[in-house]
């Protein structure tokens, strides 16, 4: 498989040890794919921070947010017959699914796009309410005018859906709650209205009929969404045969809206690819890469909390240079440069 990424020599840019946990009872297990944006002359990351507590032999612990908004630790013996714990990310207990970690979102900024620090005046973004009791994950940031739209995965016992918060200053947030109900994730809002309408990519999922495919939706206000259309599916026998999902907001080019997406195979190995949508009608697909543009090759991508993963939902554009910030092995935050022209040339 091909790879046209030019990885930062400084990778990984961020590791779990680089940040402090949100409370003394928790420890950071992994840092994952951040949303990315420009604000006040700096490059900012909205990093997913996954936390848990130290495990003891014979017992599994995992944190959840209870009805009072407080973190509660669930403890289950490993020999409990109702426990299914063969995945590092998700366990099943008495027929219900739980995450092994609790995630929140954290802001970091940089003057050079390489060295990031955490400003003390910006608070953590935590799960809020019963539909986010297992945390919030995988933020994507889109800017329209002076408003930033933050879409993220909201996880609870009721399922996995898409939440939305908006802000102008990154200190005050308007919580729009869930805009795509379960099961849905990987939502990226276009950074420009098309014929007076908002557009977004999202991924409804079905384990029976259909699959993990990318869909397109439109909205009059960025909150209420409809006219859903199937856009991109999986491809049997290729690197994206099991699931596909949108990355960050599509990039406007002269040839169309360019979207960087992730795909995975049946072995849960994640790579990046690209597809192109028509400028006036994004439901029309103009091209797609047959081979991935980025494949896990480095040690920090092959080995970690969940190995063989490169996964992005954030980037910045400077002329032809596309800088992607990505999660590696579900544990580290890294960066890589691409040429937009080179990606466009790879489309079929």
C-alpha cells in the first residue's frame, strides 16, 4: 500500500505523560486524534484525552459519569460470567456495552504547529448530561464566520450519537445537544454554505443491513439536519473494506471539495484516503483514491493502546500544504504534511 505522508521528525508531538489527568483518582491512558483550528494567530488542538484508573489483578475497573455529573468507578471481577472483556476499548457486562476509558476534550495551542502547551485559562470540555455519561470523543472543528462548530461523539448507555457545541471565544460555549441520534459518529460540517444551506458528512451505522458508510446531510441552520444521502461505502478486498468515516471539514479546492477520510479492514487496521465532491452539489462524487495516502508504518503507529492505526479529524491548510494532525495507535498525537496537488492527482 502507498503512503505519501511526510511525517514530522518530532513525532509523537504529544504522549499521555505530557498532560496531567483531570483528577487525582484517574490516570491518562491515551491521547487521541484532535480537532484542529486557527484562533488568535495560533494553531490549536482539541485533543481527546482518555482516562481510567490503575487496574488490579482479578478485577476490571472503568469510570462513568453518574446522574449527578460525578465520576463513578465501576468494579467487576474478571471471572464474572456476565463479563465479556476481549477488547481493550469496549467491554460488555450483562448485555450492556461500556467503555474502558472515560474521555473529555482538552485545548492546547502552538505558535509553530509543533510544540503545544495547555493554556490555563481554557477549561476542559467534559461530558454533560445522561447522553454523554461515558464521555465525549473525537472532536471536529469547523469555522463559519466568527463561530466555531464543534461536533463530537457522545457516548452513553443509550448509544453513540453526535453532539454539537458552538463558541466564538473558546471560553463560552452554547451546547446544542445531540444533532444526530445513535448510532452515528464522524460528523464534519462544511466550512461554507452551499446554495444557502449547511452541509455535513456523518456516519450512521447498521450491523445488519448496510454498514459503516459516509453519508451527506443538509440543514437550514446547522442544527436541524435532513435530506440524508448515502455518499461513500466500503470496498470489498481493499484497505477500507470494513468501515469508512469522515475526517475533518472538507477542503475547498478548484476541482471540488476534498475530504480526507479513514478506512479500516476486518483486522481493525486504520489508514487514510481521500475523495472529491462537486463544489455545487457535494452529493456527486468526482473521484476517490484506490490506495491509501497514509498507512501505519512507524513504531508509534503500529504499537500503542490499539495498534496499526492512523486516524485524523483535524488539519490546517497553507496553500498547497495540508498539515494533518492525527492519532497514532490510539495513544499518541502526531503530525504530517501532504501536498494537496499530490492527493488530487491520486484520485481515480
